[in-house]
C-alpha cells in the first residue's frame, strides 16, 4: 500500500541495525560490522534467481514491456534506504525473464512528488506523436503522488502523468506540455494506471484504481483520456484499498472464445491476511466490463477468487507488447506483504519479485478460471536432474536428503497418487531443526503452507502466526505439485497451476532435506528434481 509513511533509514545505518545497535562506532568497527553483516546476508538471503535490486527498497512491478528482444521490468524503488521512501522507477532487463540485469534508475521523483505505480507501452504507430527519431517511442503513465498536498490534509494528491522514451526505455523524459493527463476527481487513492492496446475496439484502454473500485478510460493518442465506466463496487474482496489493476482480453485455451480478465490487488484483505490479488472474468463492449454470470455466482459464493493464495504475491501485472508470435500472457508480482515487508531481516536490500509466470484462461464446464505456471525459459537453466518413477512408504518418506540436490535453487515435481482422507505433509528441513511444511489436508479439503518453524519469524507477529490455506473442491484422488525453491522462497503450483501458494522465509541455515509424512500409505510418482544454475 503506497500510502504508508515511514521515514526511511539511511542505507549504512540500516545495515548497522542488523547487528543490533544504533550507537556510535569507530570507523574501523563500523567497516567490519557492515562487512560481516553484508556477507552473511548475501550468503543466506540474496535470491539465486528471483530478481532483487543490489541495494535499497523495492515493491510493485510496474511499467513492464517487451521491445527488440528484451523484457523490461520497472518497479517501485527507493535506492537510499531499506524501507518505503521517495518512490522512483527502478529498471532491469532480461532476454529470457529469468536472468535479470539491473539498469540505472528510469524515472526520478521531483521534490515532494513521488513516482508511484503505472505502466508502459510500445507506441508502435506513434499515436502519441512523442516519437522523434527512428526508434518507436515508449510511453509510460504513472501516478504522481504529491506529498506536500497530502501533508496539508488535501485529498486530491494523486494524478496521472506520462513520460516517454525514444531509446527503448533506457532514458525517460517527463511530458511537460500536458500533465496531468488525468486529473484527480477529488478523491483519495486514485492511482496505478495500467494501459494497453484494445485491438478488438481499436482504442487504447486504461484501468485505474479508485478507492474501492476501478475506472476504465479510453484514448486515441495516450495523452487525452476519456472516462468510460467503473467496476467493482460491492463485488469481490473489499478488506482494503484496491490497487495495481490490470485489464486484458484472453482466448480460452483450446478454443477461439474471447473473455476479458481484470486482475485486482488490494491491501489489506488478502486470502490469508494482508496483501493479496484477486481476479474477475467477464466481457467488455468497449465501454463497460460485465462479469460472466457463472463467475459472478462464484464470487458470491467464495467472496473473492484469488490468483495466488500465498501471503507473498502482490501488485503483480502483465507485460505489454509481448509479440503475437509468442502469444503468452506473462505476469510477475512483488514477493512480499505489507504486513511485514519493511521488517523482514534483510538490510542491504528489501523486496524481490516472484518467478515470471505464464497465465492461461481455462474453462471446465461453464466455469472460467486462470491457471499460472513458471515460464518455460526456466528449463534452460537446469544443471542436474534426479528422477524416480515411484516411491512408496508409510509414516514418513525421505526423498531428498542432504547433499543430494541443492534445494536453494531447485524445481521439484511429483504426483501424489491414491490419496486417502488424511493429511499429507511435506517437510523442508535443515540440521538446525528448522522446517517449512506444506501439503494437502484431504479430510478438510485444503492445501496449506506453514512457516512458523522456518527460522527467523519474530520480526513481525503477522509473519507466521497463521497457517496459509487454499480451499479445494472436495476430496482429491490424485494431486500434482510443482515446487519452485530459492534461498528464501517457495512457490507451490498445484494441479498445473489451478491453485498457487507463494511464501517467503528466512531460515538460519539452508534447507537441505525434503520428506513427506502421513498416517496412510504414501504413493509418490513421477518425481523429477531439477537443480538450477543461474549465475
């Protein structure tokens, strides 16, 4: 939630806090303390393959686009502290969505005017007229947050401005002749514009979070925007402010049927507390978004339909301008939660992204839903593979022992067969006795993840006080799991991404073993463990 107002700590001071003291040190002592702390932090907690900046604070991904063979990831960034502060747009690029290279800051704030979330698009036909050279202009729209106005207790402190780039997004110029392109209508929480080309209706469209709903706009030139309609009042989850929407059309897998999808984050009010991201499926006539009737019934029954049931996938949006020859809908989220994001036990940096994911729209009977899975590009980094066709046991079954595979950079795939009415608990553990558990309760019909014994948890009472759950539709006979493991994260994809749980953790020693326990006989099949090598 971008309205949090915490005074940022200076970068070096933040690092010194990691050794538990704010008192003055001698220069030599300070250097040693920072060096040791930084070394331990890098070794234990810097992700192997999830993007995080070299230093400073990051939260929402925003302004993501593809151009000339590169995926651009821009994000909310404060380079001078490890807590939320004056927001910039950070920048990283990748040719494959897995290995990222940090770039210089893309857009800087002005005095008391922060650059909040937004989006960027490739203006192929130069509809904006902002292209001045041979290269196609990139146009970004973002929320300009006026801190001075907010401190004066005014409510219209957020507006939508644009900036543009004529070198594929590596340098940016703020639009001086017409900002704001969308003025504040006199409300708080008016932010996070996501724009894209609506080929069906031949218009640019934008979805914008406005308190407890979204507003839709259209444009011919990315500069002059016309209000169309709003959506969301009394629909879905409303435990907090709506943020970071995304709106796009998708083809139903295996058909030519087109539906429209609205992804909508909110904080608080997530599936398992704090931040969360829900979605809606329906139709768009060029002006109004209308829920599909069966999906509307589902939202009434479930209150909300979640893209991820874990506590640590927030503010995610999709890439613009992915080539038609590719055809995928590509997504990435912020891997943290506002309940504790500013207290997690890293100090040089705070915040990382989820693994990049492909989203698909599927239909079972008359019911539509989204599934998501890691992008296929991850497979090219596989350096070691262990396979087992079948493993059986009762009570406890060890299937990854210390030294067999590096579980700080691994993807584990397996099927559970012939499930009974019991709980099947998978245990990630280390020699310190720390553990993270996940699995399926087939008596009460839910997936779960429990990090209460995973290492450092006392930095926030909300971090591990409850078990994460994702409800299932009745008793399961078989279950397929894909588990993506990094140093400080687990991403669980159940039954080809029908349900997803993303959680971070901070063990005091890497997890080296993986086992499963149950009161019933355990049948594990199609076990494939891939170790990754991403430098």
